[in-house]
């Protein structure tokens, strides 16, 4: 590539799939990539740009002329085109839209730009094949031939009435198997699952998973067919949500990868580390309050890690179980009261077992009886309270529209640490 | 249901989707569910059983006669049938297989039972439509009509040579759009992505995501077409992997849900809590070694939580970044040496910032200068070492075939805690 050996590059990329070429381009400098991409046919070029990671792509698009971007956008489905347009500065976006000469495409794109990226409306593509209820199968096949030019992946044909209201679907398989003299009304399946434009991407993913759908039609509140969402977009949503959850659980504040720059990685990690350090400071002050007790019985300090680690582990386990049920909701949930009671019983069981173990362990290793009793009592209380905090926090976060996975991250761990210490030292203060 | 009101149940379930009925049955007792299911047509019954959660289903199938299970199996695709058979005791499984009278189905099922559940061979279904390269389009459509009976979801037709070797695919769209006098050889697309039987489910998921596939053919090492994997199974794989990771990261040892029994939930949580408690005990002994220093300067105890929490947070962040890159591998990875160097630089940066903050904070709050220096020095070392442990552990786990998410769980946290304490007290011992 450095030598700009055009023929060699074209020859070696011939026959490679766009996704593989994108992966390759992630390793190049922007200028080299641009050079390589310009050598390729414009359809392949569009697929490659579409496959690039978002952050690389937006850096990449800066070296493109608006007319070049228009050409790319022309080759893509409306949903992918809109994703790219959303990454452009507003002025450039307008220029690109003005350059699109296909009226229908322009209207589709303008329509899709209205939706947030994380709702069904923002995931859907306008390209789909619809058939009127009253058409014959022959007419339908003709229409498919005509419409199929624009639709990259064809799963099924949606059936609508004269007002474009979604009535059902008919699979390609049924169309192929149908007799020529049949009508759509004879063979269509009225029980179609659809989603509405305002549904969140999580909900769309849940619906498609539950019913094993490869594509789902999107309707507005009046039931009018507006677009469709395909499973490949939902797979990306599911993967992104899992990545986001992992980040939150481990206290990383930005969407970073191992390959990102040292500066980005440091910036993503520092904020939560600083929160943790501040928590540590408050812990230090808290312990300082009980300096008198500590001076009297140094052994109190020995059990600080035990109390803290257990509180942290119990809290994270509890949040994680709530996260699990938020991610895979069942049709019927127990009432809040019942759930908390269950959490309480489980915590009491776990707490009792751990407290007994610690008590026994302390006596066996020749610890003082009264200190052993204090440690076990405090441990039991910490398990109870950490369970409740761990359960309630993700539910509250979820209710107010935050990602509940935050609750498994360092913020809650820090809170639990402080709470555990406070309980421990207060018990010491009371009983010793 | 309690009153066994047959007509009412049938009427109210009429028109409901199988997935919704399954969700409903999760709430019933096994006997009631069996009663409801027996009222439904056998095809719907098969879909419902297929949709049930694995643990509920295996409990449920115990009340079925082998002949009833055979009937269910007959209605399902071979991959789903095999999943159900795998849940049965071996004797019953043989009985069910013996009852299947469709020779082809029996052969398919016996073939699939050979594969592990977590490789491509275990995910694939035998039902697919294949066309010989030399067929005409008309012949192909006839064959589709004939074969389509068995295939629930039809995405594309796979093209093979006379020895069943996979050559390419042709989409239904192309078949519909083709002229009648064309041959498969004229319209098929030779660039088909396939997976081999022994590939892991993670790899299959990665391939399908990368190339946005809705179905992928499975071939053996000689390239012979054996089956296909559809995207809905892969969506389940991706979701399961995310659930498993969440469990490992939060130290839950079994696949549990909030709805499971108190006993199961306690059992899933206790093992790692006990590991944590044992770690806490070792910490206590470790601190005990430095009792003399502690008695001399009580303030040493104040910073135990700070050191531990930071070590834990840094370790989890580091493992999480490695997990991220293992889950979404890029085509080109840096060498191990380069990766570790980068981790080291980032850790040094983070460590320096945190150590400075803590030093400043300690002086501002009127702490002793030499203790502040010791705490900051120890903190810096802890950040460095926790980063390295957090980075290396998931890589080692991955290399030896364990789930790398284990590294973000309590086992590593406990190790990091101990390591942090040891560094802290050793620094105290050396410098104070």
C-alpha cells in the first residue's frame, strides 16, 4: 500500500468479502484506507464503510467529499444510510441529503432522521416489500420483481390494506408454493407480530428473541406499516448492550477497546478509580472516629478486609440476579414485597452460614471469644443490608431510565464498603 | 384451569402464539400444564415444549409417555428435537428414537446426537433445501416445493455438486426473479460463507455477526454440506454467553434466575462467598503479622479499605478490557509484549494520578507526611500489579479453555485484595 501499487491492491482484494476488507482497513492510517477504498467499485465501497466501527468511520468520513458520501449513501439501505448521516456535522449532512437525486430515498432518509437511534424507529429500514390484500399471487410476484431491486434482504412480504395498515405477512415460501390463481387474501398469515416506532431497542430485541423472528415490521400508533427491522441489526443491539453492561459492571466510563489509545483508556478508567479513592478516604476518616477502640484492641483491624470483601461480593451477586431478570423478563413478576422478602430470606441464610463459619474459624485459630462474636454479628448484618442495597439499587436505576448495570459497578461497591465498615465499627463500639 | 374447564381453556388460548402460551405455562404447576397442553393441537404442543426453559422442560417431560414425546419430536426441526432428546434419561431417549417412524428423521437425529451441544455440529439442523448445480430453475422450484414441507424457515437454497460438496447459495429472491429457462449455475452465488462442524458456538456467532448472515451452512472437513444454523439459535447463544459472563463476573456459580427457589439461589451464591470469607481470614492473619506496627501507629489501619478497593477496581477494569477484546476479536492483535507494555503505561499513569491525589488529600486533612508517602507509594505499586494480574489472568484462562470472565469474579478480587494488603504492609514495614 505504501507504494501505491494499484494493480496489486485490486488483485489481492478481488473476491474478498467487504467485512474482511473493513477488518483490514482498521489497521491502516486514514489516508491509506481512503486510497485503497477509492480503488474499489462503489457498491463494495459502501458496504465497507457500513461495516467500519463507528469511531473509526466518523474520523474516516472527514476526508470524504459530500458527493462521495452521497454515492455511498445511495448504495445503502435507508437505516444504514441514516446511521452514517447521523455521524456527520450538520452542515455536511444537509449537503449530502441535497445531493441525493432519488426522491423516494431522500424522503425515506428524512423520515428516519426524526427518530432517536435507540428506539424501533431509529433501527428500522424503509426498504420492504408490501402487497395489497386484494392482489393475486401473480401480481404479487410481479411487484416483488419490481420492488426487490431496492431490498437487499428479502424475508417476507407484508400484507396491507388500501390505507397501508398492516394486516399480516406472507412468506416467500408460501408465494413460491402457491397456485397462480390464488389471491394474497387466501394465503397470508394474519398473526404477524409487529413493533411500534417508539419501542426501545431492548424491547425490540426481546420481542424478536421471544418469537424467533428474522425480521419484524414497524408500525405507527395507527397500525400503519412504516418499515422493518432485520435480525442482523438486533444482533448488534444485543452485543452492544452486553458490552455496555460489562463496562458498567467493571467501572469503565467510556466505550473503549484494548486497541484504543493509551490516553483514551486512561480517561475511561480514571473517573471510577477516583470515586473509589474518595470512598477510601471517607473510610479512613470513618475508621479514624473509632481510633480509641482500635488502639485498645488492635485485632479489630484484622477483620476490616473480611467485612468489606463479603459486603462487596454479596452486593454484586444481588444486583446481578436483578440484572438477569431485567434482561430476560418473564411474563409474570412477583410483587415488590414478595421479591424483597425472598431476598431477605436468602440473605439471612447466606449470612447465617458465613457468620457461623467465621465464628468457628476464629475460635479454632485461638481468637478472643467476644471479638469473634462481634465479627460474626457484624458480618451477618452486612450480608443482610448489602443484599437489600444490591437488589433495590438496580430496580430504582431501571425505573428512572438509567442502565441498571451501573449498580454492579464501583459506585455501589464503594457505598457497600462504607456501609459495611460503619456497621462493623458500630457493632465493635456497642459490644466491646 | 383448576376446574378443568376444557372449552374455556381452548377458547381462550385459540389464536395465542406458542411463545405466549409457554410464558404462561411457566407459572403453572407441572400437572396443570400437562392438562392444558394435552388440549392443544399436536403441532402447537410441539412449539410450546420447544419454547420452554430448559430446566422447566426437563421436569415437565418426565410426566410424558415416550409415545407422546415422539409425537412432539416429529413436529420439530432436527436440531430442536435433539435438544429435547438430550434432556431425557438414556433409556427413554432410546425408546423415543425407536418410535420415530420417519426413516430420514431418525437418521438425522442419530447423526446430530453425535455432536457436543456447544459446537457448530450441535447447533445445526439437518433440514435445508439444496439444489444441484446442473438443475434448471424450474426443476429447482419443483424441488423446493417438495423439500419445503420439512423446512420451517427458508432463507436460501444451497448449491451442491454431485458429491454434496457445498459450492454456493442462491437466494429465494434470485429464484423468483430468474427467467424460467435459466440454470442454477447461471444465477448462484459462489461466495458462500460456511462453518465447519467442530467450530465452537462463539466462533459461529462471530462469523454470523461479522457477515450479517441469517443462516449459515455447516460442512464437514471435506466441504460436504451437512446442515445449517439459523440466526435465531445464534441469538440464543449470544444471550446465553452474556448471561454466563454476568454470572461469572458477579461470583454466582450456577445458572440461576430471580424466580428460582430460595434453596437454589442460596446454593449458587454461597461457594464464592465462602471463598471471599476465606480470603478475609487469610487477610486477618496477614495483618496479624504486622500487629507490632499497627499498635505503634494505629492510623495504618485507616487506609486498608483505600488500598483494597483501588486494587480491586483496577483489577476488574483490566480484566474487563481483555474480555471485551476476546469477545470481539479484531483481525490483528498486538503481540503479547506490546499489550503488556501498554497495560503497564496505562497503569503507571493511573497509579501516578491516584497516588498524587491521595498524597495531597492526606496532607490537606492534616495526616502525617511519612504515612502519606507510604500510602501513596503502596497505592502506586498496587495499581501496577493489579493491572498486570487483571490483564494476564483472563488471557491464561482463555488459553486453557476456561471462561475468561472468571477473572472478573471474586476469585481474582480476593487474590488482588491479599496482594494489595501484602504490598501495603510490607511498604509500611520497610518505610515506617
